[in-house]
């Protein structure tokens, strides 16, 4: 299992196109805003990193716009063609 620690939280790397995960850049961009999300999607377009948070389907906070089941639609409709994509899944304390 490929893991990364960002700002004290462990994540499993689910997807990493062309090994684009950059820990230093993630540490700068990931604020406490992302703490509640179960997944973090990152995409690089024009050398800029964008992040979006997602919840698991069973999470009560999940809506149509942030439900992980819709991540492929987001990639298809809102990410630049050919953008490098990565997906991180938060590892809960009990699973460490």
C-alpha cells in the first residue's frame, strides 16, 4: 500500500498519474478545509495544482457534488484533457 502523510494525516494513494503526487506542494495547499473529507482529488493543469474534497457514499455529509461515486464525472467534465490526476483516500486511525 502506497501511503503519504500530509499535515499529520495519513492517506493512501489510490491513483497517481505519472507519479505526479508532490508532498511539498500538497503540504502548502492542504489547509484544514480538507480535514473532514474522506478523499482528496488533485489535478494538474497548466502546471497548477487544484484540489477537491470528496466523501464516501455512506457519509452523511455527501451530496451530489462531493460524493466519491461522482469523481469520474468531475474528472471528465471539469479537468483539462490530459491533466495529471491523483486521488488520495484518508486512512482512519483505526486502520493504521
